[in-house]
C-alpha cells in the first residue's frame, strides 16, 4: 500500500496538483483549527508524454449552473446509458455516440488512470501566433550587436506560420516614428498606421470581396517563412539611437509609450530605465539615483506610483486582447522591473533579468523560449481560461498567480476573497508547462452536517487554451480527497499534510511537520522577505519566479564513501573531503572542500592511478549541466573552492549552526564555522517552543 508521501508524488506527476492537505477536515470549524488553509498548487499544463489528446468533444453536465465534464469519479449506469455527476449528482443521458459503451468497453474519460485528460476540439479557424519584438536601441554597441544576433537566431526557431513585422515595401525600409513623451490611445495608433477601415459608400449594394481588399494589418504582419530574409536584413541594419547622450545624463527611453503601441506576444528587450513619457521611473540626470527601498519606505519615489499605474493600464489592456508581455532586462543598474512587474504578473509573460545581452545566460534563456516538446511542438499556449468546479462542501476563495479574473460568479464562489477571488474562472494569456498557480478553498460544510463514512470531496480544473499548433484544446483534471473527522481521525489529517506545498502558508508545529520550521527559517532569510543588498527590481524579479527551491536551496554532497546524496543545508555539511553542489534556482554553485581543492591543485586527477578522483570531480559537473539545460531562466554557474572569492554564494545560504561564537564544536567531521550573527535553526526552534507553551499563545 502506498504511503502518503508516495500518494502525493503520484498526484503531482500525474495531475500536476499539490495540496496542502491530502485528507480534508469534514467541517468548516475543524478546517479553521488546522490554521493552514486548504489550498493547492496547480500546474495547468504539466508536461505528460503519456497523455495524447483525444480528438472529440468533452461530455458536459446538462445542468446550466454546473457544466462539469464527465470524469472517472462520475457514476455510470451502462444499462440505461445514464451518468450522474459527482458534483451536483445530476443524472445525464450519454450522447448517441456512446451507445456501445459497457463495463468492458469504457471510454478513456471514465478510466481511473485518466484523472487528467486532454481534448482536441474544432473551434473554427484559429489565428496564427504573432510575435512582436520591442528593442531598446539605447544600448552599448556590443550589447546591441549581441542582441541583434540573438534576434536573428530566433527567426529560425519561430513557427513557420507565425506572423511577424513585414516591411511592405520591397527594397525600402519604412519606419513609423511616435513621440515618446505622451501616451497614445488605440484609436490614435490605428489612425496613424492607417489601420482604420474606410467607410463603405451607401450606394454599394454588392457584398464585399476580401480578395480585392486584403486585411489592412497584413501590411505589418506576414508569415515568417515569407519574409525571413527581409527581417534578417532589417535586424542587421538596426543601429544605436542617433540621439547624443550628454555627459552625466541617462539616455532618453520611452519604454512606457513603446509598450502601449505594441500588440500581440510582446517581447521587450531593455537595457535601462524609462526616462521620459508615461511609465518613466527616473529622470535623465545621472546624479539623481533611481528609487531604492529606502526611498519607497519614506514615500520619496516620485515616479513610482504613476509608472506603476501606467503599467497596470497596459497590462489590463493587454489581457483584454489575450496578449502577453515578455520582459528581458539586461543592465548593471535597475531598469524599472518593479513598476513593470504587473505586465508579466497579469499577462503570464516571462520576466528575465541579467547583466548584459552579451552573456551566455541571456542567450541560452532566450533560445529556450522556443524549445519543443516530445511531439516536436513549441512549449507555448495562448489565450488560456482556467475554470474550477467544486463539490458542495467546498467553495473557492481565490487564486494567486499569472492570471486575471473573468468575474464569473457561481454557487461555488466564496464571498471572502483571497488573492484574485470572487470568480470561478481566470484568464491566463501566456502559458507553458512550468507556471504554477495557487488555488485557495474553504470548507463550508457545517459541523452538525455529517458527511457519510468514506465520503470524498471533489475538485475539477478545466483549462481551455490555444496550442502552439493553433489547435483549440481542453485539459480536464478531476481530483477527489477523503473527508475525515478531526476529533476522531486527526492522525490521518496530520499524516496527509504536504510540507512543501504548505511552506508558503502558515502552520502550527507538530511531529508531522518536522521539516516545516526549516522551510520557514529559510523563507525568513530569503530575498522574498529580506531586501538588504537587493534593489526593488531584484526583489520584484525574485517574487515573480517564486519557487520552493528559492526558499530552501538544495544541497548535494559528493564523496568517496558512496553515491551523491542530499544533505542538510547546514554548515555541518561543509567538510574538507567533500564536494558540494548547491541549487538556489538562480545560481548553481559547485564547492570543493579544502582537501579536495588541494588534491585538484596537485593534479591527482590527471594520474591514471587516481581515476576515481577524476570521476568524483566530474560527477557534480555533469549534474550541474543537467540542471542548466532544464532550468528557465538559465541560472548563473559558479565553480569555487574553500577560500575562493565566490565561496560567499555557498556560505550565505547555509544554516549557521556553527559560527565564530561556538568554534569549540568545529572539527574535520563537524563542518566549518560561518562568520555571521544570524540565528541558527536550533535557536529558531527553541524560540518557537517557548512561544508555543507561553501564556501569550
């Protein structure tokens, strides 16, 4: 029989769902006493090589307030050809196409292993994918050249039928110039570009003939396979902005106005902060620094509120049109990501920050956008809609993630909102197999309303989206969990607690929550809660890519004593005869212990009799390469050793159980001391225990 841990892992691998509680308290009163809310982490398009889409329409419940999809949890009567939904228990007739079903001849949607199923449906002609590159030409020459090369490379990776900018005049480059100091409405842009349809004369009674009048926007958008050479030449001709930059001043960037003109899947490449027009975050005078956390706390960031409001307006307009905004900000200074963060948050776009466009992490990250799955399709989805349906004992509190509300009320929607609430449907403009949303629920079953023994609560997630092949698809995931009486079955509820999923929430300490304090102390030390030495742009970037690995980095140890093994993120794990591999999400750090570093310096790995040492040195390099190939965005790679200049990346993340204040415990087998005044996990735990038994609690 599978343990709860195995059950949790199976659910995540099969359905992309991670619940904080995998056995649910059977009443609202009992649920509030658990402190941690009933919630789940949902990856709507989790990659499943073993899940080919079925080419027919889903079967829906006939009740107008329900419309749930037929799933393995429904009760089917094969004799009368009726099925009852597990949410509202409405009895429905199977469609005529299901006349031949029986217990021995079941459709896939009724089989238990297909709790997640994907439908490929016909929804008329779908528009091709549209990509629009927005390029900052105020870059340094080497940065601009590197960016141009990356953009030219990307043309060969785009889908062949994707629409891109078309010159419209053979042999002549035509440009449209907009004033960067004031905003433009959609109507003004249409008029300037000549996209407004001419009025039809009243006397024309014949029907329109589109063959004679091609769609006006085709002057700007054409299939990539038709104009590949023209666009490559255009990118090659791109030059730095000709406007001179006076010494002591910043280049004039009108990023806010530029984004308001762009439409489609917008990919912004910027190398500095906007300095004029709507969305500006700093003036052009270099002597006036860009806002810091201190300025924000003192309400001294004069451009921040207006810039954020402008970006929110852009994001809302973008989501209305099912477009998304990707932002690549590469500069040594801040570029205004704090103000622009909502553009990625609301539209489901990517946000990538780096030092330069001429670095390997940016080039590899940008190229990875166009990677393909096991079927040869791009890992992209567009115009997605997520709908959540629940059984009557549950209601939806809200969602947190790259989504916007569609304001669809219903019987399963809770009045008290959490995150983006007040709805059972959300729009996600840009999606791929990695984004994860937090969906929060509340048990509404009253304490005196008993649930039958063995009763189960149900949740269904329905994701409709446009596949990168332009097909319309619907992915349906249906989950059921057991109810338990907290008074008599508290042990079952505690045992089914998922510590990883709940690490971003709050919990009361118990033996079943042994790892939870580790997550919480590392969360307190993480850049999510600590802004020291981080700019506002840095913090916005970290929050956008929030993940469990960033809360508590992963540490692996390599030695002659056995295969690589995960070890505690603690100073006691830093031993002289070990190699450590640390994954902090944005950095991959390989650290050689003092003895290992001395052996490598002596060249033992080059001697035939020490082949095992050579293999030991190579093992973490191979594992690091696997992470680098799979991670988005591509992390920074650091290879250091004991006493090395970059060993700080390793020392700053581990739990300081041994410091300069307790050197008596330091030895060859007890780890290395950390020079810090931060509290250790043991001190944190002792403090929590005192609070737990004090009268104040």
